[in-house]
C-alpha cells in the first residue's frame, strides 16, 4: 500500500519554514509525497518517464504557489490536486503518439507461471488504458495504491459513495477484459 | 443475459476489495482470484520514481524565486450613484460610504488614481491590496496596461506590510498579476478565478461590471 497522508501539523510547520526562506525544507515534502504519490503518477500517466516529468512540473508549480496553500495542514491533498492535473496534461500529450496497440499481451497460456504473470500485467495495463480518466484514477488509488475510500475522498474532493461506484464500474471493466482474454 | 454480462455478485466485489468471504460459485471465485493476481502483477511491475528524481526536483526548485505570501484586492469603489432596491439599501449605503471616504481621501491628498489619467468617464475605481512585508517594490501588471511591470506601482502603507494601489478601469474582463521586486509574477490567491494562458502561466481574472460591481 502506498504511503498515506502524513501528520498535517508536521506538513504545516515545513510549509511555514519554506515560506520564511528555508528552501531545503521543501525537500522533506518532495521526498514524502513523491514516495506517497509516485505509483499513482506512473499508473496515471502510463509511463515512468512521462510520470517523472509530470511529478517534477507539479513540484515546481507547488513551490511557486506555496503561499496560496490556504491549509498547510492539508498540504498532501493540495499537492495531489496539482499532480493530478499535471498527470492528465502529460498523459494527454503523450497519448497523441501512442495507442492501445502499444500494449502487447501474450497469448493465453497455463504452462509457465512467469509468462502468465506478464500476461496478467499486460492485460491490466490495457484495461486501465481503456478506462475513462475518472474511473482509472479511482481504481488506481483503491486497488493499486490500496487507499481507504475516506482518504480517496479527501484527495479527489469527491463523496465516498461516488468513488465506490467509480471503482465498481472500473472493476467490472477490468473483469470483462480478463474474461474476454481467457474465456 | 449471460453470466458475463451480469457481472460479479456483490460478494465477489467485496472479496475483490479484500473485505468479506469468497463468493460461493467456483467460477466466480476463480475470476476474482485472477483479478487480484492481475492487480498484484501490475503493481509489482510498475517502475518506481526513485530518489534521484528528488534531486532533480530540488535543483529546479532552488532555481526558482522564493514564494511570497500575498493577499489580494479587498474591495472596490464606484465613483457614481448606484440605484438599488429598498431591501438592498442598507448594504449599498455602506458601500457608498466607503466609496466616498476613499474618494475624499484621494482628493484631499491630491492623488490621481493610477491609470485614471485625470478622470476617465464611466470608469470604476478598483483598489488592490497586497500583503508583502519583505518586498521592496510591488507593481500591478495586466491586460489593462499591456502587462507593463512599471506603469502601475503600489504604495507601501504605514504599517510597512500592506501595499495598495487604486486603478480606474472601464467595465470589462481583465487578467492580471502582481509583480514583486520586478521579477516574481504572482497570481492573486483571492481571485474568483484563475486562467491558464497558452504558455502555462496562471493569471488572475477580474470582471468589472457596468454598475461598479466587480468580481475577481
């Protein structure tokens, strides 16, 4: 499971230090939330290099706008929204030259566990690419990151029941992808 | 409707979420187990963004200007009568009193509001306030002054922390930024809306209405 949101008081202290001129203190936040949201970024962008660019751009924007963070004790959720926008932007740009055909899925096999593992991974990747953005990010936060719905609601600014419905629909889409391949 | 079209049972979905017992049907359980395995395979195969990215990010951050705490414009004044419904008379009176006092103040000091050019007919006076105690100079740049960083300059208040400037603007829609110490272009955090231009720069939006109603 990915790292959760940290103690908000600690984040607020660091934000104040940065605003008073301690730039290096910002590195603590970078490390903390790069780790917490790294997997989300890679899954959301569909590519590690694209995710790294999105993450870097998000941090620069967060630093520039740090004084506008009205609730430093909720820095993690504030930063997540910046990262989420950057991931959407970078994914859109990179998708201009990519297609679902880029994801290759080996033919069904039952003979080699390693091959089946790769097959499942490829199927999941293709299924995620086919999901609408909102369903994909909800699915990633829930199943790939393993976050509780309450935390997802804080990050996405959405009601828990809506997020449960998105995850449910995404799971059904993934189920169909898997069944369509094997059955 | 086939089983595939119906989808999983509620039990199967709960099991897939890691909560609850496995579903009764063997085929459904096998499907959920395959789903869980696929998620695990995908998660394990995701490349991680390593510590070296932190170094890259901090190098970029160190090259940026220090973030400055600012507070945006607070209110506006309209140098003309506004007709209101009786129910709104009390609130309007407060606005007009405030407007009068500021206008009087400006006249007593013999100051012409920035950009007014001796009194623009039909213009609305908009007062901007910025809290920037460590700044040496603050200017206002926007679509109303061709984004000049020197034509509208704030005046530091008596408490040394607050900077103010009053600008005459015709009704319309404007984008603007605060320019701190000549190099830091900062959007107004209290603006009603922010707009991203084609270069990725976020600008604050200000709407001046025909009756002196201004929204940011």
